[in-house]
């Protein structure tokens, strides 16, 4: 009974060699693995945050790599994070909170370490990206939404359940899709003007990295960060700034002992996991910079991958779900060997 | 920045003492904590599976408590599990697989330990519970669905996004709700007869426990079990038997080191976590039986709790989500002190 799922075990099947009617339908992982080289997008070293935790009890290195979000999302906080990393501010801080099925959180446990000068104070309005203009002059046409240049929502093509109007596709009542490699959620909101003003925001999926804050209107500086290590806490969307996602090493956070204080904070200082350093990858020597690429969410292979996530036809499955929530379609990311 | 969420920290606020217009709206946790004693339902010791893992590296006990599912779901496999526990079959087996954002799985790593005699072979048709009859004679009336006596779907009252027909409420295109303390999903499926035959099935939420299997038509005996430790893998619904959920001690599974082999299996025998014993709680001495109760999903407090999960109005939140997926409304379960 080793094969509860076959995605990995079956990845080496030589599908093209078999007669077409004998080849089993590919799994999502196989579809991604078979994507053309030009469907993968290299992630710039300037957009990678590299966190090295102290080695584990067996002396094994623990590196967590976070991809920062592209514009138009959360750039104020991300600018602060770049400054904090450049100042080596996190070196010597720690992971202080691990709450089961929720988040792992890190930063300065003393809350007294002075922050670098020049950090921005970012308003809550930045939790959401509002479109300023339409490409189409017809604001009543929902399809105009998809034509806005900086994002292409492909939810219309995704097999996520839709109502008759193509709206309210998930349990949260919003349209979901992918843009430039990221899961996003959006809505057409009627403003006081009576005109539609579409809005988009990033999603608290597994591995998402956000900015801890105190009570509103504080939105946090970016010095206190958390990563989601459980079922997507979508109630945090639009309530906390998301700045990126863990693309490698999430297990070094998700497998940490859970804290026993309220909210999963560690009770004792010795339980905290020391952070050796956090750097933007481009600050590392070239030979030490980790390299990753993601499967373009605008590619044909991604469309087939997403369809297969929603309709598993590979041999293990007998009843395809017929849909998927946005966080159950993780964007494929892979490490690239240094040249 | 300690208070990323205030659910726990604010739980002791003496709300009734404050003037009504000054009291902040309660959090979901506060609503559950304030439920009346008769809204909580005691879980029978005969429905609790108690798994004791070997102590951790610091010598600390690790107990995982699983609640088995009530009829009409998965009773064939659950009968097998009762026999396996009564035979003390799992004693000396181990946790063999931990895959990040997916499952922890346990059983006999050698796959050679003889099973007790008399285990049932359960067919795939048991993944789903089909209603046999209608209370209402009007099969075309979807509301008849809710009148079937063994389950009361309360999704109609839940703030989960609905289309105009009250269907397709989640990303998977199904109606979701709660029955007797459990999250369930259902659909009205048109059969070859042209008549509607409603079906219900349990959901792979965080903590759900299921039966490992090989390729179809094998459905597994129940000797190999797994618990969900990541984002709800809803594509497994109707493809694997679910038999229960972890109600205490999930952190002893979710914080284990991830296996480095395919599917998260441990590479070496020494990495496996020994299982000291698995017992039905009623087999334990009375004084040692753990006692738990869940908040009745048919209670007024649960309805308010679910609404608050979907629309966070407690002070930390500025933008209530307006909905929630079924797995983001975990049914409150609490330990009860022995009398």
C-alpha cells in the first residue's frame, strides 16, 4: 500500500513510447515536467529572499527561499523588506511562533531592535490593487476586466466551478485566476460612482508569506514575517499584506515544533530557531545564488496542468473532482542547476 | 507585533460587562467558548482511536486522538479498524511517510505482517453515501434533499457563496454543509433513470484520516492510515475512504520531519516513528479514557460560529471575506476534564 498517490512514482513512465490508446492520462506533475523549456520563466535573483536558519539538531543546513511578489502587489512592504535584507537586519533574529495549521512567524522577539531608517509606512489601501483605467471603453462589459494589460486572469478557462454569469467561482464568492505566475483573486466592485472598479489581490495559499501587524490602521513594516503552513487562511486576504511565497525549504518551517503559548508563540527563548542570515539572492556571490523558474501561468502547459489538477485522470483516480480551489492548483516551481 | 490574530488573546474579554455598543463583535473562538453546555455533544469512547507514538527526543509523550466517523459513512472500513485495534495489530508498527503539505501515513512498513481474520473487503461504491429514499414525494424539489432524516445540510444557512439556484457553492462545484458534527459535501445527481439520487460524502479537510490503498479496485483494508497535514486535498474526495479526523495531537504528526523519498516515505528505517499502541478508547481503563465533545453543528452557536468564520468582525479584521470554504470552518472540539 505504498502508492497512495502516484504522481511521483509514475513520473518516469515513457509515455510517448506506448501506443496512444495504451498511454495512461498524464498526472499534473507529468504535464508540468513535459512543458517546453520556453514555457518556464526564470526568477530574477533580485526577487529571491534567502533565509538561512541555524542548522538542525543533526547539523544539517536549513535554507528557506522566498520569491517576492511582482508589481502591482505590495511593493511598499517589499521595498522595506529589500532595505531590511540589505541592512542584514534579520541576522541574529529568530522564528518565534509556529501555530499548527496556520503560520510560522519570524522577526525580532524582543521587539526592541531598531529598524533601519527610511522604511515606508504603507496604507491598508495597498492590500488590494485597484485598476485605474479600462482598455475597453465599455465598463459594463465584464470581459473588459480580462483585457487590462498588467494581468491576464485565466479563470474563465480554468475548470473552477462557475455560476451562470462566470462569477462567484470559489467558496469566497470571488473570481480566481493566475497572473504572471501568481494566484490572484478579484472582483468587480460597484463604487459610489456607480461605475465598476475591478480590484485584484493576492491569496493566502500554503507557503504564502505575509507581513505581521498590530491592530489597524497599522499594516506592519515587513520586519515581522510569516509563512502559511496549513489550510489556506483566506479570511486573512485583504486584511494583511502578502509579499511572496516560499518556493523551497518550506519543510524547515512547517516541521518545526509547535509553540505552546497563545497563538503558537514559543514559551521559552531556547525554543526559538535562530536566523543566521536573510539576504536578497543577488547580494550573494554569483556561484552561491539559488536559481529557480516557474511554469508560466499563461502557457498551454499550465492550462493543461490546472485542468488536470481539477480533473485527475491519471490511473490512481476513479472520480475526478470536476473543479479545484485556487490554492489546490499550486504553480509549479523548480530549481535550476547552476551553469 | 505579537498579535497577528487575536482569537486567543481576546478570549478572556468580559464582554457582558461592557456596554453593548462598546463590546467588540466576538471572534469565532469566543462564540464557541460561550456556547451553552447542551450545545456540546459528548463523543463516545467507542468512537475514539487513541494512538500513542514513542516519546519524542526529549522524552515527551506523543498521543494522537482520532474520532471515527458516524454512519452512514465508511462503516465497512471502520469495522475493520475496530478489529485491528482490538487485535492490537498496530502495536510495533510505525509512521512511515510524511509528505509536506499533504499527509502523514502509518502502518506496517514491511507490508508483510498478517492481518487479523475476518476483515471486510469494501467496494468503491462505499466512498459515497447514496440516499435510498426521499421523505418528500416530490423528487424534482431540491429542498427534499434537506429533509432526509439522517442528515441536515445547513449549507443553505451558511454564508458560503451560492449561485442563483443554491448550488455550486465551492470551488469544486458541490453543495457543502455539516451533519452531526462533520463537514460533508453532496450533489443531486441525475441517474440513468432520470430521477435524482442525492449523494453525500465526507471531505478531506486538515486532520482528516483516510485509508491508504493500492490501485483501483482495491480500496484498502484500513490497516494503512493517513492524516491530512496540509491544504485540503479535495481531489482525494470520493477516491479514497475517509474514516475519521484527528481531534487532538495532530502536531505530533504535522511537525514530524518530512521523508526524503518519493511521496515523502522515509529513506531509512531509523527515521520511522514507532507506534507503541493504537486502542479504541473504551478498551482503556475508565480513568485513562480521553474525553472530548464537539459543538453540535445543528446548534445556534455553531451557525453563528460558521457565520463569524466567513465574516470576521472581531477587531483585528478590516475586510470580512464574505464566505468560507468548508475546510476553513473547522468544527470546534474540546477536551473534557475527567470527572
